[in-house]
């Protein structure tokens, strides 16, 4: 006999509260396990495909992680130092960029940009603030990342956790399925399947889109000769995780930098703009339809709210779990609305013309 609805709500509410308290209390302790789980989830389809090609699960996991570690080592040796250097150079060059902007405005609008003009004083203040605060922020990010997500986490703990989770992923899912309450197992499997499809479409698909676009933007801008092309391209690719934001921010930043660097070379500035136009065309017509799908059930506003809320409450760990939790909440809300539309509360007595029972649990 199933438990009453009130007791079920109580137990599930307690479980949710315990999960949130665990995230808040353990925080950075469980960070390598969350990162490892995310890596394993992301790579599980690759392992399944290698298994269908004839490899054992162990060999498939080994092949995947040899390639992953090689790419990570290459990034640490080549990409990361260049990225940090360009980011630091960009912050240091901000006052010069503002001085150039001030000179340009002074030539064309001398009455507005005089020595006592609030606009001129604001530009000078903004440049000095970005230089001082930007350098401080970059230093805090680097030192914070070194203390919170240290080399041991990324080079040892997280890959080891990811390897073993990937190795036992199917058995782990089967074992969890055995522990589901029998009365609710079909419903839980259905909801879990919808959550998995949403995450697979958004996290795996959108993550792949971000990687492709970030690489394209960075490579194309560096080929054109934009001074901070690597930083701008990777920032634009990363922000592509939120629809339209990556192209808007990256396009505005790169075109602004191109105006200062290539003033008068209009074809070069146009080429920078065309890079982002081409990226948007490829993303909208090829990458997103193929890798993400037309509908994943995560509205951009809901995604931004989840990232902000969980980041504020739980820090970096909260930002990592924000998207999965947002996807799960979205699926549960849609299920609750579906049950509500089937209930007597919504349909009323007119739903029972024959007087038969129709008061399913909401």
C-alpha cells in the first residue's frame, strides 16, 4: 500500500533539504566529485559508441581518458599561459584605449569633451578603475582558483573520479533503478528520462557548440590579427552557453577593439564583424539544430536566474549544479502542470459526466 501523499511530500522535502544542506556544508570538498561526475556524464555516449564498435568498457574508458589527458596537457602548456597573458595585457591596455576614445571624441566634439566636462572625467575615471580593479580581479581569480580548485583536483582527483564513474556508469544506473520505490518507479524513470534528454541536449549539445564556436572565433580573430583575439574568442564561445549573449558580447568587444587597432582599415574591421556573423549563421543553421535540438526546455531567463541564484548560495559548486537542477526543476514543473490539468481541481465536476471516479492524485 502506497504512503499517503502528505507523507510522501514530507519525505521528498526532507531529502531535498538534506541535499541542499550538503551542497552548502561540504562545498569545495565535493567539488572534484561533481566535476568528475560531469565529465563522466558528458563522455558516457562516447564510451557507449566505442562499445558498439567492439571495444570493452574498460578499453573504451582508457582510450577516452588518454585522449582527454593529452588535450588537457596541451592546453596547460600552450593555451592557458597565452590566455592569461592576453587577459593581463588587455586589462593593462584599457586606459590607453580610453585615452584614444577621448582623443577621438575631443577632435569631433570639442565642446562636449573639454577639460571640465563630466564626460571626459568619467572616461578617465572608468579607464583607471578598470585597470586597477581588473588587475586585482584577475589576480583574485587566479589565486582563488589555485586555492579552491587546486592542481591536485584537476590533475588527479577529478580525472580519477571521472574514470571510475565512466567505467561503472551503466551498472551504477542499474543499481539506482533497483532502489527506486516500486509504486513510483515508472513515473521516476519517465521523469529521469526527460531530465536526461534535456541535459543531453543542452549540456552536451550546447557545450559542444560553445567549444566549436570558441575555437572558431579565437582562431579566426587571431588570423585576422586582432590583438586580443584569443581572449575575445574564448569569452564569446563560453558565453554562447546562454543563447545570443556570446555573439552580442563577443561581437561588441571584438569590433570595439578592432576600431581602435585597425582605425581606417575598414576591410579588416568588416572582417572581424563577418567572423561573428558567420559564427551565428553556422550556429543557428547547423550546430544548434544538429547538436542541441529545437527545444530543450530551458528558457534563457530561467537559466540565468538559476546560475545567479545557485552561484550566490553555493559559490562555484552551485554554478556547476545550477544547470542540472534547473533542468530537473523544469521537468518536474511540467509534470506537475500535467497532473494539475488532469485533476478535478482544474477540470471540475464537468469532467465526470457519468459520475465515475476521476480524482487522480495531483
